[in-house]
């Protein structure tokens, strides 16, 4: 199933996942790409403090053309939750 | 010197399970925000509300007994209620107490605050109001505050330095306007290794042309759930009185995080 971002680009959930993992990897340069999965915990594994997760917002806007709610981002505990958050905001293609 | 037995008291509570998973969007997805984005509030209990580190620092309670003296207590605790009132910002309401019978009333501090945040990547901006009082409410200090911090951009700023070095830090710059305009800065750093956590928080103010500072730190070992064995200390001059103070103690600490 495909969905559209705010600019009308079509995405699969797998594509969203790969894009989010690329973003997370750039924000955690010490971590190897293969160590970051949907289950990776942002705070306990990557060590993001409660504000650092907000750094996801801008690259998500740039790459996935979706604007995430700050407070929802603050509640995200895993990479997978960010993927779900972005995917949930996309409209049916 | 009198022998001092430090007998810890207190409770409590396992850390609430994270359980913040967003429900998958229904199919077909609605163009409007899904139900999972409905306002959510959470209650957090920790040492203070002054900084991110302070809120991951366990609240501590210590009972002290000196021969021939009554039982004394030392309590450092705070609570924070966080929720959203707008899609791109959120608010926090906090209370904190720096109290206990081992501290004379003039060295006790009670505080309450309300803050609103906005993310302006690469900065985070917070505006708020805070009310501080000493134990007798002789010194009361209401103030409006403006604080900023960089979300990231330097090694260890907001995230572990590396997988092998679990050290991170975060600076805050602020302006407080109450009895005059008072600039301040705060640096919070923390280190984690297995069940052991250590934190340090330094705050400096410019008070009537003079610089004053207050330093607090802790080393905590997680026992079970949200319960810790905690050694904590503080030194310097803390608001609102900015009088010299210092303390070192060991006690039980607890942290609580309850989604509402």
C-alpha cells in the first residue's frame, strides 16, 4: 500500500522506514547503520535526551514532507514509533 | 563528632512502562491527524523541574539520626505535568520542594512554575513564569523567564558521545525578570554505565552585578524499577536567597513517569 506525503510524493511504509532510519543515523553518528532498526530505543540505546528527539522534525519535513507534532515526537521511544507517526500522517494514495 | 546514621526511608513505585506507542493509522488513512494524536498528558516525578537532567535525577528522601537529637529528614523532590495545548508547542507545570527538617527554614526552597516551549530548530525556546520562596515565605521571588538551548550539533550535546562513552550534556541560557533583569546559565551533564547513573547540574546567575553559582550532583544505582540508592550533594548559593549552602547525603531515590 502506498501513501502520499504533503507534496504528493508516493511512499511505501518500507520507504518511510528507510528514510527515518537514515535520519536517525545522521543524528547518531557514532552508531553503525546496521545497528539501527525500528526497535532501536532512542533514549536508552542511542542516548537521546528528551529534547534531542526534536531534531528529527526538520529532516522529516525536508525528506518526507510531513510536519510532526512536537509533543508526539517527545513521546516517541523507538525509531519504529517515528516511522508509524510519519506513516500515519500520510494520506491515502 | 557525633556519629550520624543515615537511614533511608521511602517508597516506591516502579517506573511506569513507556507505553507510548502510537496506534497505527487506520486504513485508509484520514487526511486529518489520527486519533493517536489526541492530547496526551504525563506526570513525572523526579528531583526538580529545572532541567532535563534534574527530571531524570531521582527524587531523594533521607532520614538522619544524631544521638540525643530528633530524627531529621531531607527531601528533594519535584513533579512535572506536561501536555500539549497546540500542535507545535507544549506546556509544563511544575512543583518542587527542597525541604526536610534537617534544613533550617531559610534554606528550604519551594517552587512552582509554568512553561511553554516551541521548537525553532536548531534552537528550543521556553518562556515561563516561576515562583520561588524560602521555607518561611519571607523571601518570595516571582519571575518571568526566557530560556534557550541548542537542540544538538556538538559531540555529547543531547546524545551520548559514543556507544562506548555514555556521557551527554545540555546548556541552557536564560533571562529572569522579577526583581530586576537577571541573566543565568545552566549546564546539565550526565553519565550512565549499566545500573549506575551520575549527574551534575551547575547554575550561575548574575545577581546585582556579582556572579553566584550553585552546583548539585548525584550518583545513583538502580535497585529495581524506579527505585534507586542515591548519593547526592550540593554546594554554592541557590535561589531565592543566594546564601552559601552545602550538603552531602545518601538515601533512597525514586522516579515516576505516568502517562495520563
